[in-house]
C-alpha cells in the first residue's frame, strides 16, 4: 500500500515552470556563484584580470589609475571591473585566497546584469516577462564562460543591461537619467569608448525611432551626457601617463575599422552557438509577429521596439569591429532575451517541444559524458578514456572528494526529476535549457574541477621557477627581465612565485623567455641556462630561465 501511495504521489507530482520566486532566484544565484572559488587563475583572461586586480590591491595610487600586471601596462582594459575585484581582495583577503576573493566581484556584475534585464523586461511586457527574460539570458551558451572569470566583460554586460532598463522605463524620467548615466559610465570605464559605441547607438536609435515623447528623449540625452561626465576624470587623468595613454588610444583605434572576411566568418560561426537557443526563438517571433513600423504607425502588440533597435545597433557595430572576439558578441544577449521573453508563452506546441527535446537530449548526454569521464579519472575505467585524460594532462592524480560527488549526484537527480515531471507548457524548452546549462557547469565545477585546474593553472611552473632562482640567489628577491612573456604567465609567476619583474630596468641578473619547445636555447655570450619548464599538458610552450654571468 505504501509503495502504491508513493507511486500515485509521484505520478501527480509536477515541477512548476518556471519555479516559484524563492526557488527561481535560488537557481539564478547558483548559476552566478558556481565555479567562482576553489581554483587558481586560469589562462588566459581570468589570470590577466586577476593580475590587474592583484597589482592594484598591493600597489600604489598609479596602479589603480592605470591597469597593469606586475608593472606591464595593459592599455586594452578599463579599470572599473578590476577596481571592484581589488576591493574584494582587500576586504575578503583574510577569509579567502586572493584569486577567489577577486572572482567574487564578477558575481556582483553578473547579478547586476540579471537585475537589469529582469527589470527592463518587466517595464516592457509586464511582471511575467521578467523571469522569462532572465531564463532566456541564462540559457544562452555564450554567457556561461564569460560570467565566471575575472574580466571586464561582465562589468560591460551589467552597464549595458542598466542602459536598457533605463530606456525601457515609461515615464520615470529621473530613473531613466540615473540608469542611463550609470550604465554608460560602467561600459566606458570597463571596456573603453569604442566598445560603448553600440550602447550609444542604441540609445540614439531609441530616441529617433522609438516613438517616445520629448521629455523621455531629454532624459535619455541627459543620461548619456551625465555618463560621459562620470567617465571624464579617468579619461582626463590618462594624459598624466603618456605611455599608457598612447597605448590605450592605439588600442581604441584598432577597435574601429572594417571587419574583414575572416572576421565575418568567425562572427557567423560563433553567433550560432553563442546566442543559442535565443536566436531561433527570436527569428520565429519576428517572423510570426512582424517587426513594428517605426514611423507614425501603432506597433503590433507584444513586439517591442527597444530590443529590436538595441539588437540592430549591436549587429551594426560588427561592421566596424575588425578584431574577432566573442566579447564583441556578448552585448547581443540582453536584447535577445528581452525580445523573446513575451513570445515564449505563445510558442506552438511543436516548436516548443522541439527546443525542449533538443535541450533534454543534449544536456542529458553531456551529463552522462561528464560522469563517464569522472569514472575514468577516479577509477581508471573505461581504460581508453582514462588513457586519453592521462595523455592530455600527464602526472595528474585524481582524489575523490565525496562532498563534490554528492552535490553532483543530487544535481543530476534534480535534472532527471525536472525534465520528467515539469508542467506541460510552451515554457518548458527555455526553462530546461537554463537548467541544462546550470547542470553542465555544476558537474564540470565539481567532478572535473581538479583536472581542469591542473591543466590551466601556472602554479606548478611558478613554483619550479621560484625554486630555480632560490637555489642560486638564496633568500634574496632578484629582479627578472622578460622577453615575449604573456600577461597571464606574468600574473601567475608574480603571484605564485613572488617574482619581481624588471619593469623598465634592463640590468637584471635573470632573464626569463617564453617560447616553444622547438626553440633552440640561447647560447649567446654572458647567458647561462638555469632552468626550463612548462605546464604538463602543454606540448608547445616552454619557459627558459637564464642567468647573466657578466
């Protein structure tokens, strides 16, 4: 009887779609926080971003003004995201390792972006659209990696979402001014003026073709001018550092130009997965409802002008973005989420079922493969897969962390329950995609995290380098000159190895060169090879340490 009753209970159990507010925001918080702590800075952007923040936290006032990694200027980054990361290092450094504390600052920016998208959707399409827009944003595959590293991109995304929120507000002019100003300032101070051009273009398009009144146009203009005024002190202060100012201006100039054929091929291939599954839904919704006429015609209900104009502005900006990078595509995600949020409830059963089926199959297969890979790492079975892992990262020894295994198992069971017992609604597809991205990231950050960290961290190389110098120099901290050393490597060696790099000095007793295995060690007069090494799984790079003998 008890088994029959339990079976009857499970047959009637349905998981709400979407989840009720406390559970929903708990899932969002889980997505934001997963993978932020418990691992070293990873090559490349994560290590570079941490290097900038760590240099600020332990440096002088000039280090806060001018982003640099252990003395090497980084003119292609604004300071704002790293200011907050440096503050987190100072405040939480006693409780967490510095790199974990710095990465928590990313959670602030991603949360701010989510709030901005949520509030913008509510202002455009009502309360129900807010959570749907958040689900659409988190379901996009391109957000996953960028949302969990120390970089300027999460801060830029937050600023862009705030601008969209400000533009979406109907008659609250002061809030429009404040949000637009804050959002534009965040965009400029995180990624520079060139990266913020699509934001300004979207605001201008909204004023021209958005069908808004003069008062709202005035509020948007005031917000844009106030945002530039907030950035002015930092932009003006750059003139006091001519070397950085010249490099920054050169980088800004390189961001503007006609995109070539190779760049367009990169954009075409990357957009397909980066914005999935939002872009198929967006195409369907636009085709179904037709975009509104922008001149003196009442817009068709449920198709909002703002996300269409914002999306068009970002796509247009690709024309003058010659450097192929997924960071250029990141601003597509918020307007896509706002665009499809009202349409998700009106998808036909077959269309919604197709997206749902593809998501369930894809993420279930991904979860199964991750568990199979973990079995190979922990138990050596299947032997062929275990051999592949050992070949990719030689020397790695797996240790079973039972709490991580328990968390991964619970998340997998929750996924099975969700896809089996979710309410039958057109929203299942996008909800399951959001659950699936969260599950995949959780499994990677619990089961595979030690193996990934082993391969992407420079900690062992830095320790070996430090030991080689200490074996000759003793307890002293001699300066080390460098050649062709990357920023991620420089940050890791300074942090883990405690190395003091030369900066502008050229008379250091030590010389560190980054090259490849095929490079012939230098035999020039006055240099003696002391040490060489690399990460175990990297078959190309090679670091060589020389000591000057005279």
